[in-house]
C-alpha cells in the first residue's frame, strides 16, 4: 500500500511541475467518453491515496491516471 501512495504522490508532483493551472486536458470519463476541459487547481492527493485533477465544468475531480494534457500543435 505504501508503494501505491508514493507512486500517487510522485504523479501529483510531476504533474504540477509540468502543467500549470489552466492547462488544456482530455479526460476519460466513466462511460469511456473523452471530454476536453482545463485544470482549475493544482493536482492534489484525494483522501491521502489518489492523485487527482480538478477540472472546469466537471463536478468533483478525476484520477490523474484518466487525465492527459492536450498536445499542442
């Protein structure tokens, strides 16, 4: 379990170093659809065990494992 938490903390740290608030992202929602939105806050740990992103026009948050930054063209 401790290894899982360390991994999640690393995801948060790396996300926040690479992507500022306002980054355009694509989120894989529960029904496997993808939605484009932007981050509204830095990534955080939810409940001390899950790395999450906070997103515009989406209630709650999503696991960072389901969020990816949109490629800049």
